[in-house]
């Protein structure tokens, strides 16, 4: 049993603006690092990742950990530490103001722990599921699999 520390990682948002004007804003997840003092070294995703398509007013929210441990003397656990799940949806309102950035990307961000509690969903487009270690499915279609897609390096 090791100590768990919440580490922030990068704080954003990160903005990508393409030549055609498309603007995507996103943030990195937070992580729990365990075993720094004693026990097994572990790293777990914590909270959520938010992607905002500011041009088309769409949003994706990805939860990075479904693992839950309950009880004290007789503990039980469910879920997975590497599982991801989320949705892509048309958002009711997306802004670029300081309050929105603080709420979605700051050190005191409002972590989403249940997709049912999202308040800005206008229309759900599709589901996201998989594992941040192994694979990614969007709307049931495989977009990435660690065993099938091997990175290549181009020579300069």
C-alpha cells in the first residue's frame, strides 16, 4: 500500500488553430502517482479531459478512471484504472472567457465524475470508450490499438 499524491501535470488550455480557422481547445488529465514512498509504483488517470471545438460548438468529455474501492474492513472494488469513457456532443454554450477557462482547465477545475451530470449537453453525437493504455473507440469504430498501430519514423 503506497502513498498516493495528486499531481497536476500540465495546466492549460492548449489551443490549436488550423489554417482554415478551426479552433480546438483541450486540457490534459490529472494523475495520481502512487508508491513514491513505499509500495508499488503506479500512475492512474484522475478526473476528466475536456476537448472543445470552438468553431462548431461541440465538446468531448472523457473520464479517465472508472476504478472505485468501497468499504474499510471488507473492501471491494469495481472498474478499471486505465479505462476511459466519454461522449462527444453539441454543447449548449461554449465561451472563451476567463471563468470558463478556470472552471475547465485551471488547477481548481470542476472534474466531471459522471457523464449523467453534464449540464451543457444539447445533443449527444457519439460515445467514446477504451483504455488509455491499449485502445480507443469512437462511436464503436476503432481509432487506435497499441497492438495494431506501430509508430513509424520518417528519415529526414
